[in-house]
C-alpha cells in the first residue's frame, strides 16, 4: 500500500490544507473520530430499542460506548490546530496572515456544498408537505440550529458540530486579521504574549461560561442552547490553537520517549474522562473539555515528534482514506441508518451480539456512501476554492485572452 496520504493531493495554495500536508498522519485521527461517532450512533440505536441491553451504567461496555461522543472534541481540537497555525506563524513572524476572504471562501468550499446537499435532501425527504418544518430548515441553512433546543439535533443530528465549526471559522477570520495587525506593532516577545493571552482568554472564558451556567444559573443537562453553542466549545478550539502556538514557536521537539509518554498521558486523560463521566449538567461543564485536553496531548505527540510508528500508521491507508471521506461519513451515516431502519432493512438488535450485527451492516454501507459522496459532491465542491487567490482576490480566468 502507498504511504502517501490523501491529504497530499490537496493544492498547497490553501494555507490550512498546506499545513495538513506537513502533518499528514493527522488525517488518520480524523478517520478514527468519524468511525467512532458512527459506532456511537449505532449504540444509541440499540440502546433506544432495548435500554440496558448493552450493559448497566457501571459496566465497561456502557462506559466505553457512552463516552464515544467525546470524539467530537478531537475534531474541534484538530480543526483549530490546522487552521490557526498559519495565523500563529504569521503573528510570531510579524508578517501578514492568510487573507480572511480567501480563508472563508476556501472553508466554505470545503464545508458548504456537501452540507447543503445533505440538509436539503434529508429535510425534503422528511417534509413532503409544504411548508413543512421550515424553522428547522432555516436554522440549519444558517448554521444556527445549535441555539434551538427543538431543532439542534433535527434533520441530521451530527450536523450541529458543523454549525459550531462554521461559527468558529467566522471568528477565526476576524481574530486572525486582528492578531496579525496588532502583532506587527509589537516586539517578538510581545507577539508571543499576545498569542498566549488570546488563547488563554478563550479557554478560561469558555470554561467559566459553562461552570457558571451549571453552578450559578442551574442550567439543565438538556438545555442544548447552552452546551452545544460556540461559547461552550471555545475551550476545545482554544486547546488546538494553543498547540498551534507551540508548533509555531518552533523550539519544542519531543524525543522518542517523550512522544510515547505524552501520547499515553493523553490517552489516560481520555480514558479517565470516560470512566468518571457522571450524568447531568455537570457532564457538559467538564467532560468534553477534559477529553479535548487528552486529544490535544495525543496530537502534540504526533506533531512535535519525528514520525514515530503511531503517526506513520495513521498516515497509511486505509486510515488515511477513511480520513479523506470522514466528512461525508460523519454527515451521511445517521440518515442512512434511520432510512434503513424505517424500511425494515435493519434487524432488531438487542445486546452485544445484535450490536455487532448492526455494526457489520451499517459501517461498510456508510463508508461506501461516504466514498461516493466524496467523489460526487466534495471533490467538485473543493474546486470552488479556485475562485480566489491566496490574497483573496477573485481570479480572472480570461485575463490575457
């Protein structure tokens, strides 16, 4: 099998994707996270049909499966790292960062085409009568469903995280422009302080927002507007941005032993979060933050080391290919599973044997649909990045003709 990951086929005129090329092994993390979310939703399907059949709340199976939603934190940390690194390097170097317009156009080309197709197809299939649940559609098309308790998980449940991602992109474009402009006026030390302070304020502010919601205002665990909006997730993004600052400094390299220790510490943090996770609003106040800390440590071991066996394995096929189609896999697997179930094409599943049967059916089909979706929707959509150059200027394809 080839050692070349799919990330290396991406044109390097997109700063964020160019960063991804230099850390090609990270593509495997994306694939593993998407696969874990598929497993989590199959678990939810079985648990809804036969509560407790996969184990009591103190069982190892329940602990492992119930905690898999924490893998969404890995997406946020990884995304923030890759996207903020070009800005962090520009600020530390006292130069210009990526064009905000170019950044947003390229992010839109990456996210919006598939998102629009998936939302419109699924919503239309479930709303045959006009106007249907038009509020649901409007919120999803504006990436604001996370601020509605009624519609946050409607249409496509996992799409809530895409809404948060898009809101983060808008914030990052503004923040990046401000930081680079301010950084040009500062000394080298001042620029570093500026970056560290910004990331710290985002992390502490987000955590304070969640803790105050839980301890002061007594927000319930199912008040999704509080727990699933951008303010509640900024601490996870801040951890990825902090890792980007460390990498941008360029002075921190981990030896082989340090890499292994850092990765094991990160994995230990994630496992501890799974085991100690309680029910209730307090879960949202800290669980995803702690898992994000663990994943940030695991990613640090990969990006600050020198291509150890773990990172090399993640960069190989089929994990790299799974990472390539992870976005399609993430969006399509839940509607696919619900469609199969509504048509009576999924067997009634109870207990771990039934869960294994469902996984054997859903996972291969979801990966196949994701691969087709990538070829038919994502790849053509990515071509829209060419509408602007690296400075954010519209390309004139007829210039000189």
